[in-house]
């Protein structure tokens, strides 16, 4: 039975009572079903946004670090290329090397400007400015090699005054500044940045945990709703079935929600019906008229005590016998016809017939009958007018 199934789901006493759920209205329980998963989803979204931001920050730092490292390496290489190109040009005077030197000088200036926008630490910026100043001195010396007619003079300078050693010293200073900037950036990145694989792992972990938490939340709320709503409604349904079967009801539902109110109203109505039935029973038992119930075949199913006063039968004597058994033989046909007519008529039927009492006397009776299809019963009120002689 549906009521019994629901009772098993909800429990014997109307489901869980933890956290005062039975005191919440059904609408509030519905909001609980909506808001708790929403809160879990928002928490999951917040965690995912945090890890995503962390991942994006890591990616940005990696790009910045790569750009700085590339720029510094390029700056070092440009200084070497410019020195090599101008030294070659000083001896060969070939325009190719002069153009290569000019390109390296312009590229060096652009690289330093780009690095100054990428590097954030004051110490690294100081090193970069020092490298820029040294490189300016380097290019100034290299530009002197471009002057026309300076070949023999410069050749002597290179050999005597150690210009070559000066250029190498400036280049070495630039390289030292570049290496110092690299080490400082590596130290900062090594302290601040996260492992990319760890960031991706955190993202996957957050997604898995969020999915599991969402599923578990849905399952728990479904169980809570089944116990707090569906199971409690099932108990009311089961009580209705028990009432119909005249069995004892389940214990009253606890709480102050609508379902508990319905249960209380249901029990109050049962009490009212019991009082009404008791009053009707009192009326029937003390009625001077015979009141009885006949099944479809005309058999007595119930009869009140007035039958003993009017027809001299004890109620148990007639229970199970057909009405035609005590009807005068001349009235059997019209009695059977009246019963048939009562079944088909929505307004009931009436009958005037003669009844044989237990001592053989005849009683003139007036019958008012009404058919109840749901019970398949004739409800009859019989007034005994007077006793007549049998003829």
C-alpha cells in the first residue's frame, strides 16, 4: 500500500526531527532544498575562480620571466655583435659590418627600453641602468672607430693603449650586470611562483571535490526532503488507510509545519466523526422504528434493537436471513420488486408490506429505502403501524 511504503521511508514517527526541520514550513524546506545546493555551487565557483586566478598569475609570471630572460640574453648578445661588427669594420671598412653595427646599436636601445618596462625590482632596475650607462660608453668608443682615416691610428691604439682590453672590460661589465639581474629575477620567481603542474592539480582537485560535494548534498537533501515531507505525508495516507480498515493510527506527527497541522486536523475530524457516530448509534439503538441494512440479495446485515419490540425477533435471529423470509407470502413479489427498484433509483424507494412476527402474527409496515452504491447496501427505515390478522 502506498501509505505503508511512505511510512517506511519517513519512519514511524514522521521522519527525522534533527535541527528542528519538522518545525519548518514546507515552503521553507523547499527554499532549503534550493539554497543549500546554491551555496555549495557558489563555494565551488569561488574555489575555481581562486585557482584559476592563481593559474593565470602563474602564466603571466612565467611569460614575464621568459621575456626578461630572453631580453637579457639578447642584450648580452647584441653588445658582443656590435663590438665584433665595429672591430671588423675598423679594419675592413666594409659597409656590411657598419650596417650590422648600426642595427645592433638600435636593437640594444630598444631591448633596454623593453626590459625597463618588465623589470620591477629597484635593485634590478639599478643594475639595468648601470648596464645601459656602460653600454653607452661602449658604443661611444666603438663610434670612434667609424671616423674616416683613423685606421692606422686606431690600429696603434689597439695595440698600444689597450683599446681592445677596454672594450672587453666594458662588455664584461655589461655581462656581469645582466647575470646579476638574471639571478635576482630567478630568486624572486623561485620564491613566489608555483609549479604549473601543481596549479593544474589544484584545479582538478577543486572540480572533483565540488562535483562530489554537489552529488552528496543533493543525495542528503533528497533524503531529508523524503523524511521531512514525503515520509510524513505518507504517514497521513497510511492513517487514512488504517481508519478505513478500523486499525489504530500511527503516533501523532511532531513539529509545527503544514503536514503536522494536517495530521492534527485529521485526528480532530476523526474524533468529531467518532462523536457523530456515537450519537447516531444512540439514536438508532433508541429509535422506535426498525432500522436495518440489507445487502444486494436482500439479506439482513445489521438491524437495531427495535426489531425485538416490533417484530418479536432478536437482531441476531435475522442477521444473515433474507427479508422475504419474514414477509407475508402475498407481499413477496412486490418486496423483491421494490428492492430492485431501489437499486436503480437515485431517489430511493418506498414499500408497504406485511411482516410475520416470530409468534406468527402479521404486522403492517411502511419501508423507506435508499441504496448506497459504494457499499452495495440498502439502508432502510421501517415503521410498524399495527398488527393485522393473517388472511
